[in-house]
């Protein structure tokens, strides 16, 4: 059952990765922000009113979108880490259950052998 859960988790991981923002997109947004800031600063020398308008509209919108991208990236990263942790916990439980089963089976075999040996000793034909 836990193996099936891990398969589902792997599918969710892949879906999250394909839908999430790639770190390069956030880096491109940062570069666009820098270039806009530089260009608006250059425009401010000759046209201060235009530069103010560009800062208030274009740069604000760019930075808002960049924040959104960074937030999406952070949420996707946390989601990915949570899925990995759940998967690891499931694997540890599977390993523990296998070890417990092996130990239990071995103990039962030993008990059966001991019971058989005791019954042969106590038997008048043994």
C-alpha cells in the first residue's frame, strides 16, 4: 500500500515540477527589473514626469509579477520537499515492516523447531 502511495507521490512531484516556475524564470524577471530600473533612471534625466509614470506603472507591475513568481517558486519548492519527505517516510515504514516480518517469521520457525524438538524428547518413541 505504501509503495502505491509512493507511486502517486512521484506522479504528484512530476506534475508539480511541470507546473511550477523554473528558477531561471525568476532570474530573468530579476534581470528585467534591473534593466527597467536602469532605463527609467536614464529617462529621468530628460523627462522626470515620464520616469515617475514608468516607475509607478511599469516597474511596479514588473516587481509585482516578480514577487508572484518568487512566491510560486517558494511554494512549489516547499511542496516538493514535503512530497519527498512523505515518500522517504513511506520507504522507511516499508523497510521496517519487511524487517519486522522477517524477524517474526524467523522467530516462529525457531519456536516451531523448538516445539518439535521438545515433543520428540517427551515422546516415548523419540
